[in-house]
C-alpha cells in the first residue's frame, strides 16, 4: 500500500467512524435516524435478547481483542503499522453499524419521566455525556486515537516516539472520562425501555471489564507511575485531588 493510499484509508476509516458516532447519538436519543433503539421489527422477547446480546458481544470482542498488545504484535505482521489504528477504528465502526441495523427492540417501558423540567434536565445530561466523550478525546490526542496521526507520520517517514504519560484537564481527576461520558449518555433518558436498558446494562458491564484490561496494559507500560495515578484519580467518578 502506498503512502497516499494509507492516508486515504485512514481518512475514510475516520469518516465511517464519524457516521457511526453520530448515528449512535440518534440511536439512543431518539434522533432523526432511520432506526433508534426502540424501532425495528418486534420479535419474541427471548429472541430479541439473544440477538441484541450477540450484537453487543461482537462489538465488545472486536473492541477488546484488537486493543491488546499481543494481538497488535501479531496483527501488524499482516498490515502496515501506520494503518493499524485506522483498521481498528474501521472495524469497530462497522460492528456498531451492524448493531444499529440488526437491533431488535424491546419496547416495554421501565420508567418514563413526563414532568417537563425533569425530562429536560435528563435530556441535558444525555448531551453532557456525549460532550464529555468528544471533549475527552481532544484532551489527549483525538487524531492519534482515531488513527489519522499514525498514517500521516508514516507518510512523513517519522517514527512515533515512546508513549507519554499525561493527565490533562479531566484526566487529573478521573482516569477514564471517555467511558464516563458514555455511561452518562447510555443511562440518561427520560423514557427507558427494556431494550434501552439492555443496551445500557451490557455496555456498562463491558466498560467495567474493558477498564480492567486496559489498566493492566497501562501498568505494564508505565509501571509505578500509573499505579500512583490510580490512587490519585477516580476510575469513573472524579476524585478532586490533583495527580502528582
């Protein structure tokens, strides 16, 4: 693959990610998308649960397995290193789009907040969750996180330096603000259906497991510095004591 093709591949992968991310906002928030978490063909509840859990499992396995260092070491024997991250982002986005397409709703109501002010506050919290997700990616390195920087550095024939450990802004107080934003967005809804609850519960459980796997890798890379950071900053709930 030529350098120009790698950069094009990275930008196309990023564009598909943007589509899947924006669709996710509408999917959970009842926005102007073809299908939301409460839309689609109604099937037997047991079948809907099986299909939905299978779709969530596909995403979770792809997202976790491909993020592990051992898999990356094997995977980059098959694909160029400058597009490894872009490929990860592309496959994660496609797994999400598959989930949106094949999701089976469970429309029974778990709770419904009809009081206008309370409903508006919950909706506002939903948007705050997504804002935290996006802002947190830029607090570290948005374009590195989604593979564009790697492709461009490969084109410029610059080797990436060793990973730097930094704790900017929210990261001083909470170790995983991106995951925190997702959890807020998944649960903040004025009307919670069984299908939405299933999505929120399974994804939250996956986040908690994923954090353990991710932090194990971070301890391997950063050692005592990350162990100290775990004592100084909360995992998902902020701990307002500056990291040293």
